[in-house]
C-alpha cells in the first residue's frame, strides 16, 4: 500500500500473490490501524473513510486467491482443459482481464527501442538498429 508503487515492485507483488494498492496516504500515520475494503475501494481509520481507491485490474483478486500470477495462469489453464475434456462449458470462476482501449498512439520510444533486439532474434529485418534520430 502506498501513494505510488514503482512498476517493478508492483509487478513483483502481483507475481508473489500480494495485493498492491495505490491510494492517498496523507491521512495515515506510522502505527495507524487501517481497515482496507479492497472490493469497495475504501481505507477506513476510526470508522471514517480516509481514502478511496480502485485496483488496477479485477484479476488481482484472483491472483491473490491463487497465490500469484503464475499459479493463476496454470490453474486457469488446467481448469479450462479439464472442463473441455469433461464436456463442460467454460468456467465462470475466474475474472478475465479487460482489453485496454486503443489510444492510437502505439508504443513509446523506449518500448520501440527495447523491442528491436527481439525483432532481430525472430528473423525480421534488423540491418539497422533504431537510433535517436530515426523515429
């Protein structure tokens, strides 16, 4: 829980099955007992709502239940295969991620830069590496 969690730590917490929550912590002090209601998106201290928040994805709740992102992926896959082999319909026990809205902007310059070596390994044209002058 924090006002801002760095992406590397946020992802590590997801992988470990923790529930990373970003919210306003200005009304909290060291040693406070705070009740978190993650489904309602509220932080309560002494019966008063001191902050409201929204988790980045509802899939986080499934990741916490499963003990991490990898166990969730494995469990979801096994459940799907087992239900298919038994002739059962798809399970509705798991939350599915929502597709982000396409902003039309594409990748940022750093993401294009980091993707260049991957494209080369896949046998695509890579005679020239991207440079700062080429956009």
